[in-house]
C-alpha cells in the first residue's frame, strides 16, 4: 500500500512496504524533514537535517504513524529534497536514530540520554529483563542482585552522581538507603579496616593501624580529593566532542589541566610517593583491586580517585528493592520518552553497507535499521562476533594489545537464617586471609555483600541474603560433563563457604536456607560477555587511562558503550560512558552542536594520544 499526499506547497510519498525492517528497493523518494525541535525522525524515516522544511507553526505540526500530516496546511516548504534510494540507503530506511545492542547500565544510559534529547531509540536486549550485570533475579522469595550491590554515583550531591542524574533525566527517582560502611576489609595479619562513610572516621581508623604513615595516608588520599574535586567541577559530556571539551578547558582551565596531568598516571605510583610500609601499600592494592580487579600500580589514578572519594562525598547508597530497580526505572523512562526496548532480541550481526553500520540482524532473522548503532556488548563481542568476518580495525587491535579480558566470577547467591549474623554486621566485606600474594589469584580474595542488612524486604522474613563472589576463569569450567560441572561448582562453593565460616561467621553452613552457584559459564550465558569477563584489564602497567578507547569506532555509524570504553569497569563508569556516547551520537545525528573541522582535529589528537599508551 502506498500513502501519499500533496499540498500546493510540498509533496511527500512513502511506500509502506519500506517501513520498519523491510528493505527499500531503489527508487526516488521525496523526504521531508522538520526542524529538530519537532522531531529528528520522520516517523520511522530519518531525514537529512541540513535540508529543513520551515513550518509556520512548529508546535502544531504532527506526523502520525501512517505518515499523514494532520496540519498540512500550516507547512511552508523551503526546498524539496530528492533522495535516491541507492545512496545513503541505510539512513533512509532507518527506523531509528539509534539502535542500542544491550540494556546494561551503559546501554540504557546512552539510550535514555539520547531519548531525552529527542532521538528515537530502540534498545535490543537478549535476555528477558534489562540491566545485564546490574540486573536481578528472584527465587523462593529472595531478590538477588546479579552483580555488585555497591553503588557509587547514587547520591543527591555534586556532578558525579551519574546514576541519580540518569534516572532524573527520564523523570525517575529511587529511594535509597545510605550505607554507613562502603566495605569492611579482612586482610592478612589480622588487618581489619572499615571504610566508614565519614572520611575523617576512615582516615582515623587507617592511621591508627599505621600511625607511622599518618602523613603519607593524608597526602595520598588528599591527592585523590584534588582529582575528585576537579572532576566534580566539570559538566560531564563527551571528551570526543571538541566544542564541549574546549569549552570546559576555557571555563575550568585548572580543573581540566589537573585531569590532563593525572590522565596517564596510576594510583600505585602516587601511593609510593607518600607511603613506604609494604602492608599499607598492599592495603592500597586491595582498595584498587575491588574496583579494577588489578593492583594499584595498574589502576588509573583518575578511576581510583573517583571511587575512593565518591564513597565519602556522596556516600554509597543502596536502592530500596535492589539494584535491579535502576535498570527497570531507566527502561520505563526510555519508553515514557517515546523510545522502545525489545527483550529476547538477540543481535547476531551488525549490518554494514559501504563500510557504514546501518542496522542489525537478530537470531530470528529480523533486520532492523538505524542511523547509528551503539553496542553495549563488550568490544571483544562487538568486533569478534557481531562483526565477524570483517577485518579487525587497527584501533581495536591496539585496544586488544593493551587490554585483556579480566577473569569472570564464581558467584554464590545464598539465603541464610538471620540469627547467624552477629549484630552490627557490615553490608559489604572483602576477605583475603593469609597471603597478600593471593590478592589477584583466582579464588584468592572473597567479596561478600549482605544487602538485606540495608533492605530486609529482599529476603523472606528472618533471613538474609549473602552474595559471595570470587574471581575465576572460564578455562577452569570448560570441557566438563554436566555431572562434573555441577560437582565442581559444589566443591568450589563449599571451600569458599568454609573460609567464610572460619573467618567471619561461624555456623553459617548449617544456617543455609537457599543456595545457587553461578560459574563464569553462567556469566557468559546470561550476560552475553565473552568468556563471562568482568571487563577489560591492562595487559601490563598502563599509562593511566590514556589507552582506553572512547565511544566512536573505526566503523562509521558504530559506537561502543560500556565497560570496554573509557573509563572502564563499574556501574558509575559505564554510566559515564553512556553519557559520553549519547552526546557524541547526538552531535553526529544533528541534535547537538558539532564542528566537523574541530571533530577531525580532536579525533586525530586523541588517536595520537592513544599511541602513547
Ligand atoms: N559483576 C559485577 O559484580 C557487577 C555488578 C553490577 C555491575 N557491574 C558493572 O557493570 C559493568 C558492565 O556494564 P555494561 O553496561 O558495560 O554491560 P552489561 O554487561 O552489564 O550489559 C550488557 C547487556 O547487553 C546484552 N547483550 C550483550 N550482547 C547482546 C546481543 N548480541 N544482543 C542483545 N543483547 C546483548 C546483555 O544481555 C546485557 O544485558 C561491569 O563492568 C561492572 O563493573 C558489575
Ligand atoms: C585530552 C583529553 C581527552 C582530556 C583532557 C583532560 C580532561 C578534561 C579529562 C577529563 C576526564 C574525565 C571527565 C574523566 C572522568 C572519569 C570518571 C567519571 C571515572 C569514573 C570511574 C569510576 C570507576 C572506575 C568505578 C568503578 C567501580 C567499580 C568497579 C565498583 C565495583 C564494586 C564492586 C565489585 C564491589 C565490591 C564489593 C564488595 C567489597 C563486596
């Protein structure tokens, strides 16, 4: 069927067979565009923004799903645009301004930020709910967080509360419960350190354990505050967008120079400037390890500063009802903005045309087209699987030279009788019993969160949730029969529980009411992450954040978002990556300011900077 209409002022003709996923044949179209303030998409068809049609009364012009202009008479045409269906094919058949592959926090933040700017976005999620590693699952009356329950960036203060801001952008707000202790460390030589919410309490506790290093401790964490304050002073947008970046340099030169100075530095080197005690330096390693899965010498200083200060500035706050609520709220917000999310939508290919990403193919054969494609899958998955058969771009080769996949996790989700936990038990624990050398080894350190300490509604009455996890590589779990695989999960989980029983909670084993063990294969299966990886980690000592790629890729129209983009792993980190990505994409599709000349210069500069990493 063909819908067409003519007014004395303009002509518009669409063939409905060309809508949605169907591919247009080569033929002439006349495409209308309206001012960006109205819409960037002609109900499913993206239009070149440089060919604007003026309207007398923008507010009244509406295009409905059937491409019928309700207020035809108020339109006046500047010029008609004649577009051949063979050139820029993807763009013309694009149903969306952006298609986002994956609904992790990175993908959802990119999608919602674009949607509030007026873009029409489609998120495709392989699983049945949103969130990826920040998702949830329910069993026997328990609501488990899939991954970490430690939420940075979730306060009502400053500029770095990126989770709060992302939710607010789409009109959502979540009730949170302040966590009085970010983490309780249980370390070799019976070193026990609680990271209190109050900075001065934390410093007093640490300095009491290392009185001879009091000054060094103050200097190291003081340097972290310098960076945090600089970050907190900036408006955070895409570092790949020159108008913004140069604008920030102009408005906040000191802060930007501070950040530029620390960009290539790592936390371990700075710690060593001020501290000598090997045990204290190992403590700093543990501080970094829990957020980067590597020691301090390999942890970018900007990232370390960000987390070591945010936990005291805005504090760690837990969302009532569980971490999964964040992704649920963002997805709802996305739909409220007129964009879409599709579950059980497994993207198997990114479709390229003349080297440009124009669409995606799903495992059920459907094809969907967008003006831009944003992948929230890891860069390894994006370039290794979704673009299989294409030559790996030089930029990605470099990324893979600098970064390897961090191991995955073995996770134990447990329900226990409440009385087994001593009163005043902290919510989050990190356990490394005897040997500092085991910090980064598989199964060496144990992470433990008990979110029901903060929100008892997550478990049946009289019970607590224990989420225990430890690093583990997929290679350990492959090639086993189902029986051996299940047996191995039991043996490894038993061992971890025994260690916790010995170190923290005597009697815990006999209080277990529910238990489920996930291996790296579980992470790979449910999160669609290559080898179930937790994210990228540097192959050797990195130059801080210098080598970390941003959101644009060597493939025109394809962007990456999530933890294999600057600044790396972490919910708040991927939220920032989402904000940056949305800004860059918005500039490229014409809903934010852009300067092609400056763009080219900045991209060259950033490319050159990365070669120094
Ligand atoms: N493991 C943890 O302890 C934990 C917990 C919470 C958050 N985090 C942080 O979250 C970060 C990851 O966040 P993120 O936003 O980068 O991504 P993510 O891995 O959390 O989410 C990616 C999403 O994309 C989907 N996906 C992947 N490939 C797909 C495909 N081909 N088709 C359709 N959907 C596909 C996955 O199903 C998943 O929902 C990690 O670095 C970590 O720091 C970790
Ligand atoms: C030239 C250029 C480019 C530039 C110039 C200069 C400048 C301006 C710069 C700027 C920069 C920026 C802005 C940056 C930013 C950054 C950021 C934001 C960052 C962030 C980060 C974050 C992170 C890393 C985070 C992380 C976290 C995590 C990982 C977490 C985790 C957790 C867990 C696991 C938990 C634990 C548990 C237990 C213990 C139980």
